[in-house]
C-alpha cells in the first residue's frame, strides 16, 4: 500500500491526518486504527507528510507539469484500468514527486503561498 492509498483508506473510515512541522497528527475515532494502520503510518510518514504539506491543486500546477499530470492520469486510467478519479489522484502524487526530484521545490512552495 502506498501513502495515497493509506490516506484515502483512513479518510474513508473517518480518520483525519494533519501535518504539523515534521509531525503527523492523527485524529481517529476510538478503535478505528489497526496495528497494521499504525505500522503503515510509521513507515509511510514521510510520504504522507509530503502529500499533505504540498497542498497543491491542479489549477496551480505550471502548464508543462499540468500536461504531464493529464497524460499520466490518462495512462493510468486507460492502460491501468483505474477509475478516472483515482488515476488523477495517483497521477498528482506522482507529478508532485517528480517536481520534487527535479528540484522544483521553490515552485511548489510558491504555489502553496499563492493558495493561502
């Protein structure tokens, strides 16, 4: 299970995750978290924080990255057989990761500032 899958799974069960610096705040109903959930939260903490802290919408992506996102989502939908909504969410996480790897951190931070 990847971080986005875990995030969506937990949200569907009423568990909210919030970034707080380098900490991950977990607000869960009593008994909602299993031992496996806790293990995954620990192992995927860095990825979860990256997703939650990015807080970038599709409209904020630079045009060239938006095109890359759309192409990636289409491939996931058509070749991977994923529902469009899921393909778009996974593609966004992938594009944000690619942007980070391509040293676009400044761009991501600028996007976050303009959305707030």
